C-alpha cells in the first residue's frame, strides 16, 4: 500500500478552459512545441477574458498517445 492517504472532497463547480487536438506521435521535437502552443492558447484566452487560472494547468490524454487536451 502507498504511504499516503487519499481524501475525497466535495468542491464548488469550476469553469474549465481547454483546447483539444489530435497530435501525431512524431517525437519530442514535434510533440513538445505543439503542447506548449496549446498551453499558450489557453493562457491567451484567459488573459483576453481578464481571468486568472485557479491552479496549474494539466494535460489529459483522451485516447492513446494521439489525442491530447490541455486544461488550464
């Protein structure tokens, strides 16, 4: 068993800003800059709405390694 405890909490609903893209698996030289661009796109949208993110951005892989969502 892990050396940590899992706590489940109920929190208020939160708005989510995200982008989703199908990414070709062409190695880190393509994948890294594409993911960075996606994070930047979400950050620019939040700025345009005068909104600050509530925490760190996360990445969610919906299917195999080919579909990726960035949530900020």
